[in-house]
């Protein structure tokens, strides 16, 4: 499938207005002035127009270059990422204040080059945000830290409002879609969070459209519930470029509704399922 045919084949429910240009530029200006990054921009999120219009953003910590090479992700890859910017935690905290965020999501690229894989940087940023914005709740969306319990515990002890780690796809497709990741290791991350502090809600996300079956999606949901994952997002994979995996199927809004009902019936207490849903979509709700 070439890029042109994929765009032409894209169903109407995946097309949405980009949003108010002035609102978009206002948020982008705040971010650029502080030389910080958001997954909204780096990941070309289809919802950034809506989120920016509400003055919200998901901050991408530790630079724009990831040490992993997942086949679905728009974020830049490389083995020599930027040195950590000591001013980043403060700049993120300032942006949170200017944007008036009551709920903020902190995510990051994978930083396998760092001794603690960036776990301590999450904590530094959380502390900076709380110092300037004491009433703002913080959700974290972390890499898998290669399943290192000490790294996970470092973040958990900082008491995020929610700990999110995306499993992304079903077991059969993990090797092709998430290079460098392992299905069971992602489950283990969320399991360790609950072992350390059972009071912290855990969350995960699925992208569909890589060729998975309904049965495989249901099995993944069951695997997540087995380790007491509380929240789930399900969205459509959209190919960022010719260098990324082609879309195998566009799931319909009705199918997403059915997936959401299955997840709710299974016991997830917060479910977002829809073609344009992403892991941080409406996170504050």
C-alpha cells in the first residue's frame, strides 16, 4: 500500500478539523519559547487541535529523540539523544502554570542511555510542577524501563495520579510493531506498580489496525485485567509516513463502541475507545 492510496482510502471518521489557528499558535509559542517538547507535536497527534483549544498538552520529557525504534511511532529515533536539559523541569512547570492545567500528563522518549533510564527525571519534573502548581494532578506515561523494578519504584514513590504504560498491540504482533519491547514485560511494569502501591490507578493503551483479531484484542484486555489494570484507551493506528507500518484495517466507530463495551464489562473503570482516541485523550476526566 502506498501513502497516496492510504490517504485516499482513509475513512471519513478519521478526518477532523485542525482547530483554531490562533489557539494552536498560542500553545505552540509557549512550548517553543521554553524549548520543551510535547508528544502532541512530536507524535503528530490528530487531537492536538482539540487539546490545544482547551489549553492542554502532554509533555515529552528528555528530548525529542528515542533510543527505541518502534515501527508505528513518529518520534525521531537515534542512539545519541540530546543531553538532559537541566532547565526542562522548571520550563515544563512554568508552561503548566501559563496554560492553567489542572491535570497534566508527563511522558518521555525511551532513554536507555541513562543509568536510571530517565526515572529520576520524571520525579524531578513532577516536583517542579507541584512546586509551582500545587493543585495540578500529574499522570505519568512511562517507557518500560526494561522492567527494572528500581526505576519503576522511583516513579511510583513520587505518587502520580495515574501510572500509564501502553501495551500498544496484541502479543502476536508485538515483535513487529514494538521493536525492543516485550508483551509480558509491559504487563510486568503495570503489575509492579500495583505491588508497590496498590492505590495508584494503572492505565494502558491499545492501537488497532495492525492486523489483530477481535479475539486477540479481548485476550489482551483480559491479560491487563489479570494484573489489575484499571483504565484503558483504544484507538486507530494511522500511518505517519512511508517509513512506518501500513494500516491493515480501519476499525469502524461501531466496532470501537463494541470494544469499549467489552472493556467496561470486563471491569476497567475508565475506558476511552474510538478511532481518534490516544493514550492521553481526555485523561483529566
